[in-house]
C-alpha cells in the first residue's frame, strides 16, 4: 500500500460524534460545528478593550452585538451563573478585577472548557506581562501591548478552535520575537 494511502486511512476518525453538514447528504464531525465565535474584553464601564471575531460580522452589527452582550453580562449578579444563552450564541464570561472576558460560542461547545480557557488566557497574560492590567490590553492606549495580546490569543485559538493551552508553548513565539528585537 502506498504511504499516502496509509496516512489517509490512519487520519479517518470514526469515533467522533457527527452532526448534519451544510452539504446535503453528508455528515460533518461535531468538532467542525462547535467553535468560538468571538472573544471580548470589556471594562466595568462597558468599553471594549479587545475584540476578536472568528466569523464574519459586519462592523455595524459588531457594535450592536458588543453593546448588547456587555450590557447583559454587566447586569448579572456575581452569584449568578457565568453561562448565558444569547440569540444564536452561548456566552461564557469571567470577571477579573475591572475586566470582563466574554466568549461567544456555538450551542454545542463545552462551556466549562471555555470557562477554563479564559482563565488560562489570563494566566498566560499574567506570565508574560507580569500582572496584566486593563491598560495592557486597551485598544486605544498602547498598540505594542495590544499586538502581543493578539499574538497570545492567536497561539491559543485558531479559526474559532482551541489549538494550544500549554503556557510555555503559547509564549514561545513571543519570547523568540522579544529576543530578536533585543539584539
């Protein structure tokens, strides 16, 4: 058997749950329809400090979506659940001091894994920035920090799917970049 054929056979996964595919008559693995749609970092005043979208959303609709999502999360009490159903999304959010991190996910995505992903993201930011603050991630204040936050996020999430959670592997490209700019 040709090596290409062996590789193709070994990559087929029959143990994954399947769901209806957008292509008539076909089935898509569940991991293709579970995903992160967006991630927002907002302060207590409702100002968006960072936004990352993993699907196309028009600029005007983004503003309305962010305002609506933020308003809904800020209005909730601390003792209420951090998972909220909102239109076509489920929202998972965590509060860190004056910052809220809100993640919009599909209904099939695991809320607890996203809840822990948010905490992991904050731990990575803390490790790199030595105590991250709202100013570190503010869009308008310092693009140097904002770019690094986006790099960290891109190392963790690709096309709406979690690809890395190991802090050292997430920070490796940034540390290499820092080393290159120092020399």
